[in-house]
């Protein structure tokens, strides 16, 4: 882009100066016209951000619930495994003691 501008200026400096002056003159005219468009764009971005933030919070909550349930199941399985050897050793000692 910079090389293109440099080439335009080198080929015809008057044209480059006219373009610069035109941009300078049109800027105050274009800013009021473009302000509503920029405002609408920012507003849409804010709305999307808020919706995304809410959705991500919900997803995080669901994932947290799933993790908690999985941990509870693992703990229950471990407790069950620990109870099985104890109950089988009691059954063995009871049958041997008879």
C-alpha cells in the first residue's frame, strides 16, 4: 500500500496532493455520515459479546456439573471396590470360623 502511494506521488505529485486535499476536505463531511454506521457496528458487537458471555457461562456451568457427577461416580466406584475386599474377607473368616 505504501509503495503504491509512493509510486502515485512519484508519477504525478500534483495528483497525489489533490487526493490528499480532497480527503482533507471530505473527512468532516463523511464523519457525520459514517458515525451512525460505526455506532451500529459497535452496538452489534456489544450485543454479541453479551450473548456469548452468557452462553459461555451456561456452558461452563453444565461442564462443571458433568465433572462433579463424574467425580462422584468415581468416588462411589472406589468406595465400592474398597468395600468388596472387606466383605469377602469377612465371608471367608466367617466360613473358616464355623
